[in-house]
C-alpha cells in the first residue's frame, strides 16, 4: 500500500515537471521526440541516420539515456551534433527531471529538434512523460512480430511505430503484415514506417514525415 502511494507521488511529480518541460519546448519552438524500444532494436542507429540527413536542414540536438555507459553518445557525437549523455545509474527509464537537468547543456533557443533516446526497455519508460511532442517506438525484425500484443502500453501511447531491420526479413519468420495488424489492434492511429538503418531502406519516408512535423511544430513558434 505504502509502495503504491510512493509510486503515485513520484509519477505525479514527474508529470508536473514534464508539463514544465513541454511549456519550455513550445515557447522555444523546439520539437521533441522520445525514442523507445527494447535493447538493440536500433534507436542509436536511427538517430545517427537521422541527424546526418538533417545536417544543415534542421538544428538538432540529442539526449541519450543509458544505464551505465556513454557509448551511444560517442557514436552520435561523430555526426557533429550536440549530444548530452544521461547515465541513469541503474534506473530503467529516463524521467522528466533528468531531461530538465540536461537542458542547460544546449543552446535551446537555437534548436529546432531534440531527439531523446530512452533506456532500452519496452516497459518502464512508458510510465514517464518527458514533455515530448511524440513518442516513437522502434521494434525490430529479430524480436518477433508479436511485440505489440506483449507490450501494449508502449504501442498505445506511441504516435509512430518504426519496424527496423527489414533487411533481415528473409532470414526470419517475422510477418510484417501481422506485426502492423497487431500494432493497429492496440493503437488504430499509429503511423508505421518500415526501415533498415543498415541498408537505408525506408528511411526517406521517416525523414520526410519527421521534417514535415518539426517544421509545423517549431515553425509556428519561430515565425
Ligand atoms: N541488420 C540490421 N542491423 C541493424 C539495423 N539497425 C541497427 N542494427 C544493428 O543492431 C545493433 C544494435 O543497434 P543500436 O542502434 O545500437 O540499438 P539501440 O536500440 O540503440 O540499443 P541500446 O541503446 O543498447 O538499447 C547494432 O549492431 C546495429 O548495427 C538494421 O536495420 N539492420
Ligand atoms: Mg542505443
């Protein structure tokens, strides 16, 4: 009983800070996307592909959440983009106050887009709003096509689903149609992109959608 009360309090404090973050992002005209997936589905790979495409098109920064290491931040920094690592020290998710503390690292007035790589986990990050505009869940072919049914909360609260590693489809029993059907069973409005961060297949559609969305969100404030 006591544990439930403490958890509820933590979540409501998180929600307040998330709303403060959201207000700040809106005021500054920064579009923010929270990237979620199991470990290894391709969050960092997608960010690397995305920031390298957006170079000179949108002013982008990245926050990466990791339990222990700064390996992802090092990979992303190679693309000459501003990146701030949050090491959670064991926590299986980012929370809104961690994001707030990371913000002074950036010149937020000069940003159009902030991508946040959450800790690899399809469960606990779902409970923590960070103040983002949208959650993007990535699932990958080797994980199996039933993930939307097994982890429904994550798919319900996401605006976008990226099915990554489609280059591996010929080597698995992953059924693309079935995966999309399961995802839409949980969230009929979810927008789906099929990608391979290795070959580059399908990335154009994702990048076009992202750019359009960022221009709508940040352009409205910055005009
Ligand atoms: N075949 C194939 N491999 C991929 C693809 N995308 C990423 N990978 C590989 O999958 C592995 C994990 O990719 P990451 O981008 O590190 O995944 P992540 O979700 O950031 O992982 P965590 O941060 O540990 O949760 C790496 O070896 C990538 O090269 C893809 O589209 N196809
Ligand atoms: Mg990563």
